[in-house]
C-alpha cells in the first residue's frame, strides 16, 4: 500500500519567521484588549499570558493593571512586571508602594518582591517607606528588598525596624543589615550593647554573619548576659570568628549553671559553637580541663573526643583521677573514640 508523501514546504525561513511574528503581534493585541474585559479572571489570564510572551514593549500595558480593582489581577500584574525584568517597570511599581486605595497588603508585598528582583536603586526610598506599613508581610518584604538592594543609606531605618513588635520583621531586618555588611557594624553594636529583646538577638546574629572583628568584644559581653536567648545568639555569632579571643568565653559558657541557661540550652549552643571551631577550641578547652574551678568539664571531655589532636588523649587520661563521675565517664568514652586500641589498657586499669 502506497502512502502519499507530503509535499515539502515552499515557504522560505524568512517568510515563516514573518508569519510567526505576525501571529505573536495579533495575540498580544488580543490580550491587550482582554485587559479591559469586565471579567477579572479573563484579565488575570491575559496578564499572565503577556508575561510569558516576555515582550519588553508590553511593560506599560501591564503596568496599567497594577491598580486593577481586583487584588488577584493586581498581584498577577506585579509578577508579570518582575518576569519581564525591564527597568522601565520600576517607576510604576514604586508608585504602588504609596497607593492607599488598596489595603490588602498582599498586593504591595508582591510589588516589593518585584522591585527586589529588578534590583534598581530607584526602589530604595519606596522600600524604606514600606518598613512602616501596617501589614507585617509588607514590612518583611520591604526589609528583604532593602538587604538585596545594598544601599547603606537605609541602615538607620533597618536598625529602627529591629524594634518592631513582630518577630519576623525583626529577623528580616537583621538579615538585611547583615547583607549590607560593614556600614551596619557600628549601629548593630549599639543595639547589642544598649537595647534589649528580639532586636539584640537579631543584632548578634547579623554581627556574626558580617564577621567584623569590632564585634568580638561586644559579643563576648553578650555571652555573659542574664538573657539566655541573647547568650545563645552570641554563641552562634562567635563561632564564625577565627580569633583567639573567642574560644575561652565559649568554654566558660559550658559551665553556666543557671536554671534558665539549662532550660534554654545555652551550654548546648556553646558546645555546638566550639565543635564548629574544631581545633581552634583545643587550647582553651585543655586549659579549662586542668582548672580545678572550671565548670562543664564533662562537656569539655566529650568535646575533646570529637576533635582529633594528639594533645587530647593524655589530657583526658589525667581526668580519670577526678572525683567527678560524669567527667570520668565522658573521658573514657572520648578516649575510646580517639584511639580504641590505646585506650583499652586504660579502661582495664580503671575497671580493676
């Protein structure tokens, strides 16, 4: 049975390309008309389709939908503007930040996300204004955008947001300040030393992320605070510094005996920080192990068992003479972890 072979196309590539372009233009014109449709779902679908086509010249067409009466349409328009990635989208988006007709918050959050993705300096002032918006989501999005925009002039406003009543806003503001880096160090130290609450904790976290040596002494002071949450934040931050001043205060924190410290896990966080430091923590740990007045020795013994260093074995053997049962048990376990063959005679001797 013979099958008919389709005739080869006689259209040249140039003609095919022109035909495809005409189809796209016709489709974009149809979608632009649909933006005026009375049905909000039709308008939303048209905006999404225009965003997918990715034609830069459609930016201003989509911009008109940023103030649509329907919230879903407005959010779709903001996302489409972000997807197009055109810098002429910035001004229409910035205008929406101060728009008071719509109080839903979700829409302006999407606007801020779009501005963040466009990464244009013209967005800075509008994003900074949004830090005082009544919506928590908007304030969080504003802080996030400012961190990525990277303009140090907003440091004072982000520092003010560390006093926000909402934890998530405080956390996002702290992260934004961390991204801004060195210009934020001085103001963050001021917060750490003279303020209280969530803002202090966020400041400690940001200072640890930035890693500027100016922050070490203030963080060490925070590690001695009566606030266990601040102690935990300071311990985490200090573990990021490669500095000889850091290990001894963290080792000292292992001996913290307050009920709050035990309940909230200050010692556990100090231990995790020292583990992260690894061999940088050995000198201070060995010194504390030999100090008759030091606390937290069982934790130190356990820690030394996780850090491979020839100095640790003999130091742990010495602790087997200590009166503290928990310390002896931790030391035996660490000795077996470090060198099981060498530790076996020591264990036999203890058992006998």
